[in-house]
C-alpha cells in the first residue's frame, strides 16, 4: 500500500519483543496467539492441546480455535473447532464442546 496508512502493518512493525522462545514477535502477534486459546471443560487450552484432546496424540500443527456456530448435541452448550495436521498427509477438523466431553472429527 504505497502512500496509504495500514494500521495492521503499523502494529506489526511496532517494537519487537525479544525473549527466549519468542524472538521477533510483536505485541500484535502475542495478542493474536493468546486470543486463539479457549476454555474447554474449565481449563484453558491452546489449539494444539484441543486437537490432542480430540485426537489422543499431539498434532504436528494446529490452526486457531474458532466457534463452530452450532450447539453440542449432548448438552446444548457451545461447540468450538480446530483444524490440525495429525500427519504430513492429512488435515482434520475437530469439533469439541466447551462444557462436556463430546467431540467429533470430519473424518
């Protein structure tokens, strides 16, 4: 964007944070990372941990957690989803109730 102000890029170009394991992250990156965590069955989980709860094993990589916009078929509470790679050749979307143990995948 030549000659135009881009607020997102401005935030990303803000002061870099350098601490062990997070070299080069901006406060915008950290805020985005924290916002992808959710409470599931009373515990805060990362996308990787949510995929592990459903899959039984830690995935190679996981995307951000999103609202699934549907109620849980067992208890009627909120369902969230996460896309992840259990192997290098497979992508799975998992659905998990935030309040009870119900979960399923799109396999």
